[in-house]
């Protein structure tokens, strides 16, 4: 049985949009959303967000890179 958060976010390999919300990125990175917000405000962390209409958006390519998935796709 899937947990509610698993039902909310598709598998990272199937995400086609260029960036995801803080909540989705936190799910994929196994971190709390507040941790990602701290990364953004302090310019720390392995991934840098972009701002879209004043909101944080996390590049899917960077999330995949953090998981090692980007390298597999390029080979």
C-alpha cells in the first residue's frame, strides 16, 4: 500500500517538468521542506533553487544528479 506522500508525487524518473515545488523536492531528496528553504535562504546545500513568480522551484535535473540518475540517462 502506498503512503499518502507517495500517491502525491510521481516517481522521479517520470517527472517531465523542468522544476518542482519545495514540497516535491523535499520528498525526492528525503529532507524536510524547511531544510530546503534554509538551503535557499543561506545559499547552502547541494542544489540551488530558481525563483518563478517569487516562489522557489527546484530543478529536476539537479535532483536527478543528486540521486545519480542524470549520469545514467546520458550514458
